[in-house]
C-alpha cells in the first residue's frame, strides 16, 4: 500500500481516507521498527503505567511547544492571519482552477501564506519533501512553507511553517489521552527544526501507544520515520511566487531563490533580510 500526499491534494479528503484505512486496516507492513522502539519506547499494560505514559507525553509536548522566539511569534501571526483569510467565506479563490474556494486547496493555501510572509519582509518559500519507500514505510511527499532568517551572528536559521499541523496527527478512534495531545497542538506550527523534531517524536510515540491500547495496527504513515520525513527530510525549496508581478514592475524584485536538493539540516540557506529578535 503506497500513500502519497500530493501538494494539491484536498486536506479533508486525505484525512477521511486515512481514517478509513485506520479503521479497516488489514494489510500488515513488516514490523521492522527497531528505531522507533529505541527512540519512543512503549508503555502498555496496567492503568497506572498508561497514566504515567500520558503524563510524560503531555510534559514533553508542553516543553517543546513552549520554546519560541519573538521572530517565530511574528511569523505565526502572519501565517494565522493568512490562513484565516483564505478560509473566510469571502476569502481568496483557488488559482489552479481545481476548486472554487482556495481555502480547500492546499497548494493555493501555501502560496498565499508565502505571499503574505514575503509582504511582511520574510524570506519565505514553498518547500516540497519527497522520500522513497523502505521496508517499514511507504514512499511519499509533502509540501509546506519555510522561512530563512538571518541571525545576529550572521548565520542563517530555518523556520518551518505548517499551516495545518494539528490535522497531520489526527487519527480515527483516538483514545482520550491521544485526543488531548492532539487538541494541545497548534493548528499552525511555526518553529525551528529542533523544536519540531521534539514535537513529532512525542506525538508519534503517543500514536503508537494509542494504537496499542486500542488493539489496532499502527499504519506505516503514522510511524516516526514517515512523519519526520515530511518536514525534516530531503526537500526542495521552490522559487517565490508573483514573478509576473515583478516583471511588470508592480513589486520590487525579491532575492534570487536557489533550489535545494540536500538535507534541510545541512544545506546553505543563502542570504536573508530578517534578523531574529
């Protein structure tokens, strides 16, 4: 079974399909998940042990989400405003002619977020990650937004922006413990890689425990390796939008954006105009 997330895919339809598969999953992927077991562990059995596990996950998630900078808070405000406008009844319309309302089109949503971020002076762009199938997870791809900031030390810092972060972790028939963790997630995530890595790790461990307590199979698209690949794997940063407007002289020319095909944790981000507060 191969599950791929196309950039133009309908978010609600994708969630419905995954929910259906999680409720009626019969195909078993090889349980070659030693890395997940080592990193996330497993807490099952008695009620006291289960409660201790969920308390620990709440603590880890709270700590990871609580670490934010002034620059990240400003980027989050711009992102939330852009998403709210897209989803409003009189919001922007889909420019790819696939849907009437842009709020239902992920590709238009991401482009609109990037446009608003660049209007606010941030070096934002749409990123597309893609990973190959392995023994324990299917191949896939995912699109999101990132912002490159210039720190006071002169180094570039990368901030990941996921407008529909909470929806990425929703599962069918979630227990009370896991449901509380999902509810604690921000609808839109804005943060650096280290903070995102901690959140993904905590949520994937929780999803694994939730499936175990409900005697359900953990779908390969819910595993730590798969979820981490969405935002922390190999990605390509696309050129900024509105190039036609720049050519027409209605907008100032943005910085030239290179395309990256190396790991997002190691490539050179180039220059960026915004300084971290």
